[in-house]
C-alpha cells in the first residue's frame, strides 16, 4: 500500500491562477461592453414635454 503524495500549491501559483481568471473576466466584460455599444437601439423621434405642475399641486 502506497501513500498518495498530495502536494499543496504554492501561494505564487494560486495567485497567478487567480490573476489569470481576473484578467480573462475583465477582457470578457470589456468585449461585452463594446458589443452592446454596436447595437443600434431605437431612440424616440420626438421630444415629449409633459406638464406635471397639476400633479405636484395634488401631492401637496
């Protein structure tokens, strides 16, 4: 019967893996932002002027 050798990861390698994951996540977020900016969302064609003075007086 042989004992299994469980080697613990060093602090440097675990920090390195975490940094790589964070950089990949950051890249994904930046790419997502650029892709969302490329989508042409419809904008209203006319500007609305709404008079809410009567509503304010009702609230008082």
